[in-house]
């Protein structure tokens, strides 16, 4: 079981690394594109595309701290994922931890010889039973941290989508049946498409050049943040199971 667990971990940690990098990069692209366009607050930096809000006169972003967290918040989980991923990947590449087979000959009283084949999981290259305790603690902490990150990112995405619906109604002076269409039927992807083309910078010196697909960036960030969370949960399950199985060896 130890070899199978290490093989699973050698795939899960690289998946976490890739998912986290995609999340950070797409968040950074959206944040850098909108940081000056949405910064309409006189006293504070509110240029974040997450947690934006609709005001009476314009559409302004949320506190820039949200975007900083979305861009750099996964650095700590990435560090642990890289270290542990390299460790388990190296062990798998050189074949350590793989169960070894052996044979034993037993002579019965009748004189017959019986050859018994044995397979042992506890090899000299196997993981120490004391490895699973710190690995479990780290994975549980990182799983909780990833959950908080994914929840904040998702909430910021939904708040901006909801708030720009209100701004869009003002822009097109929507009345009648168009109101429920915009509020209930129009997807967030379409809402952000309107935002890409209709929201202009209030500062000429810091005007926006070009356009990005904001919906794609934020969708990728949100989806891959949850993918990384599910991968951390699988890592937690594997570590906890082997922590319980090796309890007797640590006593």
C-alpha cells in the first residue's frame, strides 16, 4: 500500500502545482488589466476586479487586497506541493518504495520441499512510519487554506457579476421584461463580456489598452482553485489512511 500511495501522491502534487499556477496566472491577468480602470475611489485603492460594486455614477472595483490575495495567495501551498512533489516523484523515478518479492523453502517432515513466494512492503527504501504524521498535518492545513482561498475567489467573482448586472441595467436603461432577463437569465460570462466593452477608464493617463476575455480568466481561476482543493483533499485522505495503518509501527 505504501508504494501505491506514493505513486498516487507523485501524480497529485504535480496536479496541484499546475492547477495553482493556472489559478494565480489567470487571476494576475485580470487584476493587472483592471487595476487602473476600476480604481475610482478617492481615498483608497479599489482597482480589483473582484468584489466590485455598482455606484450611482459609475462602476468601481473592490479593495486591491482581494486581487493581491488572488494572485499571491497560493504561494505557500505551492511551496509545499513542489517540495513534496519532487520528493515523491524522485522516489518513484528511481524505484524506491516498490514492494520486493522473495522466496523461502520449507522442508516438511515427509521430506517434501515447499517453495513459498513472499512479498514485503516494508523494504529498506520504504517510507518511514513517522513520515505520515507531519505529512498529514501539512495536507490538512493546506486543504483548509485552499478552501478559504477558493471560497473568497468564488465569492468575489459572484459579487462582481451581480453588481455589474445592476450597472448594465443603468447603461441600457432597461425596463420591463428585459430586467428579469439580465438578472436571471444572462450568464456571468455574458455579463463580463459586456463589462469588457462598456467599462472605460475614468483616468485618461491610465486608460486601458486593448481588451481581454475577463470571463475566461476568472472562470479558469475559480475552476482550478476548486480542482486544487479536491486534489488536496485526496492527499489528506491518503495521508490519514497511512497514518492509521502505521500507528503500531510508531508505538
